[in-house]
């Protein structure tokens, strides 16, 4: 079992993370809507911290996802550093946005559940380690919300369609 964990930790293979990048921009808007920035948009106490937090949400998550998609498209791998960045950045950004510690814990718990399920899929050979870790890291950002289920559903559908398309193109390009 320890060999399987070690293999999982080192495995950065990804075959279908491109769809994550395709929907990252839409999800960034949903994340902004989900965080409690307060109704006061005028300059005053907390004004700049709210703006920096909003900027972090609009930069960290979507650009990490776009990087993962580009990397996956070119190399068929998703670097562990992308998943680690997403997982470690969330509690900091969430706390800065005013999310309650219990809610942050719930988000981290969802990520752990997702990682456990994805590890099982990796062990069965159904998905690469890079895909599994990225999905778990993004689950932390969505937390226990309907958006997480939508995200997983859309990623699965688009990933399946994209995989079929790539396999079809490769079949035509082979001599």
C-alpha cells in the first residue's frame, strides 16, 4: 500500500485536465459570488483588503487552471505544484475574504474526500495522478456546494468529449 501512495505522490499524469481550463473563467466568477466581501464598495476600512482578495480569486484559481490545461495539452502531465498551490492558497484567500473557520474546514474536508475517491480511481487505473490531485485541489475551492457537483459534471462531460476528439484526431494522423 505504501508503494501505491508513493507512486500516487510522484504521478503527474493527466489526460483530461484541458476541460478544467475551459471552464475556469466561468468558475472564477462563481467563486467571487460565493465569497462574502461585504456590500460596502466605498473606500474605507477593509476596502483594499477586499479588493486584493477579489483579485487573488480572479488570478490564482483561473490562472492555475489554465496553466494545468496548457501543461496537460502539451505534456500530458499536471505538475504537483499546481495542485499544491491551489490547496494552500484557498485557506489564506478564504480567511482574508472573511470566511468562517468552520466553513474553511468544510471546504478542506470536501477536498480530502475528493482526494480519497480520486486516489481510489487512480489505484484502479481510471485516472492519472495529476488529474486526481487537481480535481481534489479544485474541490477545496468549491467546497460543499452545488457548484462542485456542476463542476465535476461539466469537467467529466467536456473531458470525455475532448478525449474522444483527441483519440479521433490521433487515429487520423497515424500512418
